[in-house]
C-alpha cells in the first residue's frame, strides 16, 4: 500500500508537506498540486484508522462476505461481531455477491473508510488485492475457505471428513447408490466436500454414476435446476448429498414438486444445519457447522493480529457434526431374497 513517503518521493517534497496537504492544511498551491497528483497516480488510500487509534472514535473493522443472504454467513458474522464488540471495536459490513470485481472495490472502500482489519469469506481462492494486503502486513482473517498460495489467518472446518462421514452414514443405512449436488469447485470448501464425497463412496463400497454428480453455485435456484437434471436420469440413486443449505432448499422444492416422498422415494442429506431443518417434513439430516465457534475464533485471531502482527498466521480447522434425522431411510428393498436398486 502507498505511504506518504512514497508520495513525497514522487512529488519531490518533504513528508511533512505531504501530511499537511493530505490533511487540508494551508500549503503553497504549486506543492499542493504536485502532492495531489502524486497521490492520485499512486492510488493513495488515506489511513483514517490511524486517526481513530490516536483517539478519534473506536477502531473500525471491516467484514466482506461473498453472500450475506446465506444464513450460514450471517450466523458467523453475528458471532464475529459479538467477539470484536467486546473489545470496543465497530464493524462495517458488506456483501460482494460472489463477484471478484465487486470484492476488490469493497476492499478499497473499506480501506478508505479507515478499517484497521478485515474478516472475509472471499469469492476466489486467490486475489491480488488480498495478497497485497498480506504483503503489507494488513490484519486479515479468512473464514470458510482457504486462500491458495497465501499465508493468512484462516478459520474453516474439515469439509473433506464431513462429506465422507455423511456418505458413510448412507452406506450404513443400506444405500448402495448415491448422487451429489456440489458447489463451485474452484472454492476449497466445495472441492474438499466433493473429494470427501468420493472418499465416502469408495470406503462404503457404493456406486455413483457420473450423471449423478452435478456442480452449482451454492444458490437455491442452482439446487433446484440441478435436482431437476438429476431426476431426469433414467436410473436414479436412492440418496443424494447436497453441499450447502441454499442449494438443498432448491433441491427439496424440486423433489416435492415432482411428488416424490422423502425418504421413501429418495433420501437426502444437507451440508449446513439450521433451526428450520427440524420443521421440515420429514426433518432433515444435516452436517452442522460450528458457526458460533467459527465467528468467535475469527474475532480472536483478528484481535490478536491487531495487537501483534509479527507472529506466523494460523489455520484453525474445526470439526462439524452429522445430525441424524428422518430424511434418510433404509436404502435396500428386498425382492425374492435379493437386493435391487430402487427406481423412481
């Protein structure tokens, strides 16, 4: 990030002169023009957080999440906000809508607003803007997903193990064939869930046709459309794992629209568990992520980073919990003492 020393060097003036110009104090008009032109060419961002730390207001933190319409992220943010508010920090929140270009703009806005640290659920696993923050020792914590080739404080769960455990649960119920509706594979969370699914299929000795593996964008409409595509296959699995709470709502809508019964016609497991899961008919078996712990750990990491930014970054991998309910039934039908695939 550009400093006033960089501006002073480019403009050919002293650092105090740059400081006076940027603080709108009276300076020779020619020098003022040079400083402002240099600042503009270097994309200078005023360090308003430093002003706060000198006694003007409470330190301000920023939160940029890829989808704040998703209850999973809002739950994390709620507990993160509680964690930092205890330390008298204020929070500026924003939603990138899973758009990398919007995320970059929001980071810039946050810096201009003077945030002293950021918590993010980024849209991509690599970002030159985030890398620039890291290289300049700007306090930042990543949640839910890992950043590729970046050393940064991170809080996530063991997505691989969670998916594998869910598939093994289906195998223990007697299911021999299973389908998968996953998220955007370029994200570590989605990729790990898919790899865990494959591991579970292999360990349980189950079968998964390539047409039963579909990837979406973690949105409700995506879950609906992909379930529609899955149900159009000639042969169907007796169970499916859906990789997040938004897509499972779309998936359930399509299953009910087709008049299929859960779990008699098809069993389903969701990644993410929320209070409404028990209100469904039947209640939904789900992988519960520790959103409260994720938010609290992220707040703790950022608070520590603000105090001491010299220690190595940490990656905290938390455990999830498979909550078993009634949306998964027995997977085998006995016919003449032989097991047979169920077809819808």
